[in-house]
């Protein structure tokens, strides 16, 4: 994978590699698995259904994966979204779905590049 494209998409490659003991192969493998993760689709489905519990669950799971892989931009968005769900403001949390989707798509494009 192209680390410069990953950085441009909001992934702190150096932090991720430090967490993975410098293994680029492991980072590449984990990023490949991220592309198959279903939490973004679950979040969008929850938003379409207006299901705050399912939305929080999906956003929280996505946040965890993003944090572990040092996807800083996406992590910050999903963290803010989780905070809104926790505060009982599902409408504001769901309003972030398009922004989360855009950041998610940027990460996927960088992974595929």
C-alpha cells in the first residue's frame, strides 16, 4: 500500500506501524480487512431506520477499529458521533453520517490505491 496516500486520507501511518511493531505487512493486512468491515453499512442502515441504539453500536464499533488502525480523521468523527448518541441527540449523530461516509470512502480509496 502507498503510505503517502494513506497519510493523505487521514491515517497516521507512523503511529499504526509503531502499534504493530513496525510491520508494514501486518498493517497492509489489517487495512485490507478494514475494507470488508460492515460497520459503515450498519451505521447507514440505522440512520435510515432512525434506530439510535443500532446507530450507536455501529458508530462505536467503527470508532474502535479506526482508533486501533490510527485512522485519525475517521476516529475523530465517529468519536464525536458516539458522544452525541450518548448525550441522547440521535438526530445530530445521524446528521454526521454523510461526513463519516466521506471520510470512510477516502480511507477505502487510499487502501485500494
